């Protein structure tokens, strides 16, 4: 029996998203912020940033981690400054708005847990909210957004995921987590949540946890819940 079949009758009360990879195409901005403007530099920098962030645990300033990762892969200070200055222009994945509207119509609570500073996390979440509401005839707002700075922890520390449960008064079994980065699959599973993995750019698997589904698009990852 497949995992999707085994869970065919399970429905979460809330669907919680990783923001910067699960809902937003942040990879393009990282690439564009490098001197060459290329994936060759951007991917190396972003991968090092993910390694540093996922190994940090207790919150330290997010912007410092972005700068540290750039320095360690040999990029000049202008790269992280360009990234941070353009943060408000991060684009949601093309299908994100339609998926969020459909999930809201199905009655799910929708939330975000992001490894980010309070300012940058809510700025990026606001971009998704605006793009989701535009053209739909009604506005869109997440039921909750919590950043690493607000919880005090970076994912995949268990407490980072538990923070959204406390805010929304939910139990882990009430939640479907939509992972973007590989570490979120294991981290959210360890926190007791079921997980689907929106792996748009083909990141390598980490850990032993197996998501209910892995897909290259958000709508395919969440097909069973739309």
C-alpha cells in the first residue's frame, strides 16, 4: 500500500509551509545577487547558507548567516547586500497563489514557519499574500507566520516547528508540513508532522524520513489535498 493510499482519508486541520523554498523561488535572487549573476555562484552560496543555517540551532541574526555563507564561498560583501536590498522582490512560485486559494476554499488553516529574521520573514510572506490575493477578487492573509527570530530557533530544531503549533493551538498530528529544503523533511517529521516535499529544483535527500509525496511543483505535491 502506498503512503498516499494509506493516508487517503487523513485530512489536516492546518497546512504549514516552508517559505523561502516551498512557496518562493528564492534561488533566482541569490543567483542574480552574485557578481556573475549565475547559478554557478548562486547555488554554491545558497547551499552553504542552508548548511550553516540548518546547523545553527538557537537563533543568531539571519543576515549574519547570509553574509557568512557568502564570505565562505568567496563572494564579495556586495553579494549579500544586493540580496538583502532586493528581498521584497522575491517571487512566489507561479502556481503558489492558485494552490493557496484552493486550500483556503477547502477550509484548511494556512501558515508559515521560516528560517528568517522577523523583518525579512514577514516581508517575504507579505509578497506571497499580495500575489495570492491579486486577481482573486479577495485578499489573502496567512493564519500565522513565525520566523526563527520569533521562535528563537532555526529549523530543523524541533522547537522551531512546535512554535507554530503553540500559536495555532494545534497538535503535530493536525498538521501537514510542506517542505521546500531537504532538511525540513526530516525536521518536520521529527516534530510529529506529516510531510510533503515540494522539491522544485531537485535537491538531494537528507536524513531517513520519507515524505508522503515528493513533487517538482506545489500543486502536484499537494494534489491529494486540493
